[in-house]
């Protein structure tokens, strides 16, 4: 098992009990995302955590394939789906790097609080672009530590070394936007509830 899976497995139970930090912003992100869905939409969520967001979105689409590197997160997500009798979300332990999805097969991909945790976000963004149908959307909410906390660049490797923190990559909102547009996306919607909050972006693949 790799170090990242170990870290997230260890905190999965606590993570599932943690209340959403900013409920109003979370609800607004759900609302905006729903406006991009259609009842026949095929969706992938990577880094789905304990599944609440996928379950929330499930009535608005045909199917969601929700993946996470942590088997413990997936176990909790599956329990929630079973309890709620949600049948159109398939939870699977998998990574964005390893998951196999045919090109141009998806209407939407969600990557929420995850891009800053990846070794290679450009690789993930390019893969998302390939998997989306023309006109499909990539919905992200990403902490851009480079905007306000550049010092994390120094601390993060030490925290990771001692297993206290996950891998954390430091980049700015501008750099994230550039990564998306370089991969061929157009930014269709961008919103940041506050200066130090995650930036919410809906990026569209050209028709
Ligand atoms: C900060 S949590 C976010 C969970 C959820 N998306 C949310 O917004 O609450 C990051 C999640 O990404 C998962 N993760 C980390 N690296 C991953 C990867 N390479 N592929 C898939 N999931 C990953 C972790 O296990 C964890 O559940």
C-alpha cells in the first residue's frame, strides 16, 4: 500500500465524522454543479472520500463512478450508499492515475479537494480531458496554497516525511487556471467564497 493510501486510511473514520467546514459554500457548489448535469449524464468523481458529495449528486444524473485511493474511505462511502438505498453510484478503490475509462465517454468529472494532493496534477488534468466527451465539464474545488501560504512549500515535505500530512503541492489560482487552459479547457465558472478558501472552477472541454 502506498504512503498516501495509508495516510487516508488512517484518518477515514475521523474524516467521515467531521462537519463540512463552510456549509453555505458547499451548498452553493452543489447547486452550481447540478446546473451542469443532465438526467442521462455519466460522471466520474475521483478522490470521492466518504462519498457524501457523490450521493448528493446521484438523483441528478444517470450514474456516478466514484473512486478513492483509500479502501477505508470507500468502505464508509458504500455503507452510506447502502443506508440511503442509492443504487446509481458505484464506489471503487482506485486512483485517478490508475483508473481505466474509455476516452470521450464521460459528461462530467468531479475532483474536489484533491488536485493539490496529487504528485502530478497536470497528468490528472490531461487524463480528465481525454475521458470527457466534447462539451463535458471538469468540476474542481482546490486549495491553492501558493496564493497565501507559500511557506508550505518548505513545511509540506517534512510533514509528509513524518506521516503527519499528506503530500501537498503548492500552486496559485493563476497556475491552476493555466494548467486547465493548457490542457484544452475553457474556464466556464470560477468562484472563491473568500481569500483563503478553495477555488471552485467548472472547466469545459470544447464542443
Ligand atoms: C481532502 S480529501 C477530499 C475528499 C472529498 N473529495 C471531499 O471533498 O471531502 C482527499 C481524498 O482524495 C483521496 N486521494 C488522494 N490521492 C488520490 C489519488 N491519487 N487518486 C484517488 N484518490 C486520491 C484521499 O484518499 C481522500 O479521500
